[in-house]
C-alpha cells in the first residue's frame, strides 16, 4: 500500500492486509469492492460501493460486538420462550413484556451503533 491511498483496516477474518478496491461487474451493474490480500482467505465486501471511497468505508465499517452480543442473547432467550410455548417461563411474564423489550432494543440500536 502506498502513502497516498486511504487507510484500509486489516481483514476481520485473518488479520491480513486488504487490497485496494477493485471494480466488479455484477448482473447489469458494477460496484467497487475491497478484498483481503491473503489469497488463502479472499474475504471481501460488502459489494455496495459506487466509488472506491464507498468500498473502503464499507470495508472499514465493523459491527459493534457489544450490540451483536446483546442481540444474540436476546434472540436466544426469545427462541427458548417460543420453543417452550408458554408464558411466564422466562424472564418475561407475557407476550406484551417481550414486545416491550423488542421495542426497547430497536429504539436503542441506532444510538448504540453510533457510539
Ligand atoms: Zn483475510
């Protein structure tokens, strides 16, 4: 990578250095995408950059691990609740409680992702 190129984050899968964005044809369109430079990894994406900078920004955007862990924990609890098919067996006593928690999580996510 030369000094005048924007900084690319390391590959989230192998930690390797990313290549500069490449133009790819896809269906009737085309987009720029960043790929990992490690040939044995070859991770890439997301496939949504109309410009090289958009591809770089997309590559460099990583999910907030705390938010994902919160969602995974919630979905696990919700699955148990649905699988049990009964109210009051989990941390919430009714469907209304679960709906309130979903609404609360959805309301807080945009702020959490900006942190
Ligand atoms: Zn990689």
